[in-house]
């Protein structure tokens, strides 16, 4: 007599076991995801730092080819006037806003500007990979980013209409650097800085040294840091210590200009100390 073979057990997960597995996965995700996010942020910061390094090299080469003179650094009104005349000699010519103006995404406004030829016409150099900030109307139009995340220190280069008798009318008691040879301590003066998306319009980054007031605000895309390049060619990431400096990266979030309280100006003082000299 042949006995019946016993069928193998087909027992599945119980509900309790399934919930335990889900809980374990949730814990692992909570442990791993912050690390992944930090690694991504670090990668973006390094990529952006390399962009500023390339911009600084182009800025230096321009001066070498133009008898020591630094690239023009104009405000929005003069840039727009020049473009209407077919003139592209500013260091970058994109004037940004939160509307559907083509200048927001037209990378040739930067690659055809005075530093573009020294950058191999690479438009991505002007843009931080962490900067994907657009307005609602821009997102609805299918936009994912604008063309520039970086600005130039307003006290560096010929500021056009703001330059009077060799000085800058916005900071008349501070030195306006017009030639490379004028930097006595080039490691102490910044040239390029990542700018807050709500502040950035032209590439002329200006704050007045004699007011505790942010007019143009630095960005803080990289875990509260911004990349800056300096006249000697080095690039550093600086972490802002004041919450008022680290405004959210979104339209209309900066609330500029705004005054600083007595105990809230450490970041402003740090940046102005590296803006120019008396």
C-alpha cells in the first residue's frame, strides 16, 4: 500500500510579520535617506564650486587679454539698454525675474557675453545644479530652472553708470577694482558668489557697507552654505550663521531689502569685509 506524499507547507507572511518588515524598512530608510541627501548636497556643492573656479579663471584670462582691465559688471538697466543696441560686453547679460521673459532661460545671453569665449560657450557654468527654483507661472509653462545662479561682486570691474571718477556711487568710500593689479590682497576680496534666487536679477551683487541692510542676498543652497570665489583664484564654501540670511529658496521669500538687528549682522559683516577695502 502506497502512502500519500505530504504536500510542502505554503505558509505565507502573517500580517504581524509583514508589519514588522515594513517597520524595519521604514527605520532603515530614515537612517539612510538623510545620508543620501547629504551626499547629493555635497556633490552639488563641489560641482558648483568647480563652476565658480572656471568663471574665476575666465575672469582672470579676460583681464590678461585686455591690458589688465577687469570685465564689465553692469546693472540691469544698462544691460538691457546695451542689449537693445546689440552690445554684449558685460560679463553676463541675463536679467532674471519670475515672469515668462525669455531672458530667464536664454543661455546665450551669458555664453555670448565677455567671459563666454573663455568658457568654451558652456552655459551650465553659470548655473548651480541645486538651483531649480522657478515661479508657479514658469513651472506651468514647463520651465525647470533659470539660466544663472551666480553674480559678481559689485565692487569688482567697471560698473558703468555706477562708476564715477573711479569710485562706485553705491559705496563711494570703498575701492572699486578696475584692474587686476589693484588687488593688494587678492585672497581677501570675493569675485563671484551664489545669489539667492529671489534676489538675483542682474549679475551685479551690491550691498552698501554703511547700512546694516541686505539689498542682494547670498544663496544658501548647500546645507546653509554658499560658494564664493576670490581674486586670487581660490574658492570656498561659507556657512551662514544668521537665520535671516538663510531665507528659503523660492519666489518672493527674501523680502528685500530688509534691515538687520544689532545681533543679526555677523553674515553681513563677514561678506562686506571681503567686498572691498577703504
